[in-house]
């Protein structure tokens, strides 16, 4: 496990707990925590963590884990950390990153031509900065030959479980999952946790008024013509504006608003039927179909 100041602690602690728990069921994992210079580090949550050695020690590793840091998507990563990542990768049987750790792999030149993922919030930035990588934004984790990348922080646990299954078998991985009270394989991709619509501001006040109207009254019957009448923008121009500002169509935009409202109401404890009614779907079945189509989970 490569550690550094500002790392997300769960990126390291989650996978470590999986491998440690696997040992209690007969696995034989040994975990070594290294830093660039062998000194202790301070995680983003303020926890001081001791190192077992330096990243440039001349050893070979079966697996190297790279955690994330909220600063990585803003770049650039510290050059010493990039060199350490490259050095470890050259001596590893397989390489794994958690969350924004993929940015560190990219800066080390290790993502070119590979299928990868990262936290949904930063997937587009990863694709922009490393255009030779094939970013899959809706995956929980991605395995491409000897490279493993995972999404947001807790998905390092999902990735570690998959490695246990690869190294041993599904039965042992299932025991670990049951002991830690987590899913062996969670359903759906990252889209079930992300917002289908980001916080971009519309380019025109009339479009903002339309968006606010749909949010306040999602149960209304909407069509392109009705949206055009509400905004006083022609259907053709309205479609063009939605494509430019939100990269979607007006009717799909309405559907995304309804899904977002339904998610928040389900999370607040409303029943499926009530959440569907309050969010404009009309029936649980309509909401179920929309969830499967856009979130890939019922």
C-alpha cells in the first residue's frame, strides 16, 4: 500500500480490512505500508499513519495499491509521488488504484490504452487529462489485464473482494463479505449514486425558469410543445439549448429531474408508491422502468 500526506484513509483501510479478514479464513496476505521516503504520513482525516518502509526499497510485490486524494483531479501530482508510483508499478505483479488514485497512475503513464474508472464526479476530468485511457464512468471497478481501478472510496472494498476471489475462490470471498456485513457484488453502477444532472447554470434566464418550473411541479404533463410554451422558446431552439447546456433532450431532462426527486424521497424514507407519485412518475412501475433505464438498478 503506497501512502502519502493527504491520502483518503478509507482507500487504504478498506482494502486492508478485506485482506486481513481473508487471513482469518485461511488466506495468506501480508500487507506492507510504504511512503516515498519511509516516513509516517498524515491522512486527509487527520490520522497519523506509520510506514513500514520506503517506496524505493528494492523489493518486488504481488500487488500495489494506490489510494486517492481530493487534490489529484486538480493536478499536478507531486513529482516524487509520480516517480514512486512508476517505480512500484515496475516491480508489481498487478497494480490497483482506488478512487482518484487513477490520476496518479495516469501521471505515471500507466493508463494509456487501458480501460479504467474513477469516482463518477471526476471521470470526465480523467478522460480529458489522459485521452489515451478508456474511461468507463459507470463502473464500480474495472479490470484490464494487470491493472485494476475502482470508483469512489468505498469501492476499494469491492475491488479487494474481487482480488480475494481471484486469488482463492468465491467461497472465501463470500465469507469475508458476510463477516464485514457488505455485499459480495453490489448491483448497478456508479450512476445510482451520482446526479444525472450536474450543477451547470443554463445559458438563458428563460431556461432557468423552465427548469425551476419542472422541479416545482414534476407531476405535470410535459411535452416539447408544452415546455416551449412555458419558456417562450421555439421547440427547435429549446432542443438546441438543452443539447448545448445539458447534453440531453428536453424530455430526457424532465425524466432526469423526476429520477433525482425520486431518489431523494426514497432516501428520506418514503415508500416506493409515494416517491413515485411525488416525483411525477404516476406509478411505481413507471419509476422502476426509469431507474433501470438510467441507473441500471431497480
